[in-house]
C-alpha cells in the first residue's frame, strides 16, 4: 500500500457542500491515469476504467465512497487552497491545523474510502467508481445517482465505516444484499478478518440498493472517532480494507449479482438507533441520543398510522434538519 498516497488524500480538506478540492483531486487522478470520468449536476464524480475490454454479458464491479466530511471548521483551508498537516505516530495518523497547530478532524470518514477506491482503480483493469457529495447530511448526492452509469454495474462495494471489521448489512431498514450474496461472500470476508455484520444508520449504498437491482455492501476502512477533532486513522486497518476490496473483486469478478429484494417493514423496527449512532462515533452527544429517541417514536407512530415510505422519509428528514444536528 502506498502510505504517502494515503497521507496526501487525507491532507485535502473537504466538508459537506464544500467538496471542490477533493473533486479536483479525483479528476486530476483520473486524467493522470487515463481513466474516463464525468461529473453530474449535483457534483458527484463517476470514473470508468476498462470500457474497451468489456464484452456483452459482463458487468463492472463498482467501488463507492463519499467526498464530504462533517468538518466545517476546515472551510478557510478549503477556500485558501491549503492542506491539513498529517502526523504519523506508531501507525496512527492524525491531522492538525497548519495555522494554530491544534488537532482537528482528519476526515478519514470518508477520505479513507476515497483512498481505497482510487487504489483499487490503480490495481484493476476493469472497474467503476462513484464518489458522492453531501453524504453526511442525508445522502443528498447519492439520492441523485446517475442511472445510466449504474446500468452495467454488477455489484457495489462502499468503504465507509469505522474499524476494519465492519460489514453493513442493513442501513435504515434497507437490506444492502440478499441471503444468497451473503452466503457467497461470508467466507471471503472472514478470511480477511471481516466478521462483524451490522445494522447502521445510513451511507450511500443504501440509496443504490433502493434504486438499482444489484447487491451492495459497505466495509470498515480504518477510521475512528469520526465527526470529532480527535478523529484518527489506523494505517494497518486501511491496508486491511484495501486488501479486502481486492480479494472481493477478484472473487466476484465481472459478473452480475442481482439483489433479490425482500420488503420487510420489521427491519426498521429492528434498528437500535441509539446504539447505531453511538457505534458511528457519536457517543457523548446528548442531542444525538435525544434525536434517536424521537426518530424511534415518530417512525413507530407513522407505521401504526399507515404512513407510506415517502411520507416517513419526509417526516424524518424534517425532524433531523429541524434539530440542526449536522451543524
């Protein structure tokens, strides 16, 4: 693994609604490596490698990350085209403000995912990658994912969770993959140290799993204490995530894995929202605990009252933004 490449990626400041520096970085990577790319009207970036090698009946693997972070205190660095200072100590990476020397969020959520996706593009001859904006404020980028880009995707792997033993199976009540796909990948995941299957709040492949018919999954990629100034990245675990991505794509190949979707209302009721928010590094934030309780109560009442899915989504969105918890 190219550790200096990882550090360069992590040094680029980005925040929701202010992703231009990271977008330019990815475009520069694409041009340098002769990879096709396009940017949609929302600002999402789509890369395609190996189109000339594809034949009828073959499908692209697609890797996914988001290019925003929650660190709005990096706005001045973004505007002034400056970088974070990245420090390495005993295999741990942290970030510091170049002006005052104070520790600040390194943005491993999800710049670690960006690094893994770009590294996989370097490694494989045939691969697609999508990089979404504004995931942190409700998956606003992936909600506008381009159907044309995904029409020949066979499966999608996102890298956007803490640690390097995390497999998101359900996001906000949406199953990311079916039981057949789980059976196929479980041994490969276990051999790479990924044995913890979880139910999580949200990430971009939740939107892809709803919109399209291929199986998706989301893997941990070595960051911790995300959304805080104490956020850090474990180099060895980023490398483990990258290796897992390589092994999965080698195993699954360029085939289509259709998601046999089951619509189960009880999946949402199974969510332990408070623990899921805490698992995502939000412990100690009373407003998140209060919001989690309100979401649970509101969703239970809406299901009981016969609300449809779109109405529930709207009401929960209004609750989240009314609470201003993404500030």
